[in-house]
């Protein structure tokens, strides 16, 4: 099972490293060929199954290049074809290519996008050689599946194995630091960023501001923010979010300063502020934000609609929440959850049940929150 005690072993040797270097050279050419030889997009499960069957036949006649497996693996997540990804994995094993780090990395990534952490983990464990991309892939998969503690453990083990994380690894690990308990790990990653020379990477610096805000350390977030040589709207939004956790007034001060600096709010900025207005005493401010988002053409963005439904619902304005919901071009499970929950919370049980039934009729599957 995935969460058993991990028997870490350092299994790399010079031969493995030589194999990996050769693969890197070969596969770089294959990657370039993949981009230049793209065939028609694989848009259906039937087409994907046909191509997999063809590859199985070809496998018996000739050497199949890594890039041919990769192209099919990349189609699996969007077609929700975990079973086909496993089938391709079996083909790779039969071809004795399962020791190829390039293919192993793509398998981890594919399994992660297909929502199978166990398959990704098993692939990772079986790889005899792991490079920085391998570790980054599994850390990213764990972070995406909210296994934040495991992601941090993996980062620490990566360092012990002597593999140097790159900026993508550090970014993936930072997304696993979302609570005050994760603050020490976040500071460790901050230190690694400074040591590695990536401290001037705008994306990483934005992630640091966001991480410190999520962990409740506004002072640390502000120190990173103040030291940044360049900022963008994402930076400002992260700083607004850091303050919004504790002080809406301070969050709006940063918001106004952002506008004075000439930065235009995006829908994420509005989502951040609207989420902080989900109390009756802040409703008036939330309505102003709603109106401003309409003027900026951000109001129809799904995450902002979801935040507005929650805000109006929690403040007892169910008609306004329903109006937002009805105006949405695309409704995800979050929108359904928000509206059904608010109707239930305000005693409109029959209406909540009717909404639940309508959700099922529209083909939206309920999650564990309902």
C-alpha cells in the first residue's frame, strides 16, 4: 500500500548513470521529433484504443521508440483512460523498457493526471534510477492529491539521495505548504531557493508569498514581497490573500496600492477578496467587488461565480446566489455544492433536494461534500 513505511534504498550506480545520460541524449531528439511529427489529435477513446492495438502489433515486429509510447500516454488523462495507461505500461514492461527513466517519468505524470496516486507511487518505487524529473513528478503528484506531508518527505529524501532540486521541484513542494504546521517545511524550501540561486525567479517568489500567507505568517510574506525586484498581478494578489486571512482592511489597503501602481485586477484577485467577504458584516463590500468584476469582464469566470454564490448564500441572499448560478455558462461540482449547501443551511431542504436531483440529471457527479 502507498502509505506503508518507505524502505528507502540508494540503488544508483555508475552504470545506471551512464544509461540515463545516454537516454537523455536520445530522448531529447525524440522529443523534438514528437513536436515536428504530431499526427492528428487523439480526440476519442476509440481512436486511442486503436492506436494502442496497432502499437502492440508493431512491438512484435520492430523496436518501438519511447516517443511513440509517450504520445499515447499523454492522451490518456484527457480521455480519462487509466486502464489504457496501465495497458501501455504493460507493453513497456514486455518490451523491457521499464528501466528507461524517461518513460518512467512520463508514466508517473500520466498516472497522476489520471488520479491514480497508487500507480504513480508503484512506478516511482520500481525505478532503479531516479533523476530530478522523477522526483519532481512524484512530488507534484503527491501535492496535487493533497498528500502534502508525503510530498515534503519526498523532498527531504531527494536531498539525502544527493539529487539537487530545480525550480519546478521547489515550486511543486511549496504548494504542499498550506497550513501553519507546514511553515517549517516552507522555510526549509525558502532556504533551498536562496541557496540554489532561484530567489529572483518571479514564479517562485510569488509562490513564497502565497505559501507564507497560507501558513499564517503575514510578516514573512511581506518580507518576501518587499524584497522582490519585480512584481506582477499574481504577486499583489498573493499579498492581498495573505492579509485577507486576518485583516480585510489591510487586504484592501494592498488592493488599492496595487491599483495605484498601475496593476489591473484579474478574476483571481476578485476571488481572493470576495472569499473574505462571506460574512454579513462585509456583504456591502462584497457587492461593490461584484459590480467591479462585472465592469472588468471577470464576473463570468467560474471560480469567481463560485465565490459569489458562497458569499451571497452565507449572507442569506439566496436569490442573488441563485441568479449567479443560473447565469453561469459552465457549472462545476463546486458551484452545485455551494448552492445546495447554502439552501440546506438556511432551512430550504426541499429546494436543496431538488437542486441535487437536477445536478444528477445534468450529469454532474456528487463528491464527498454532498
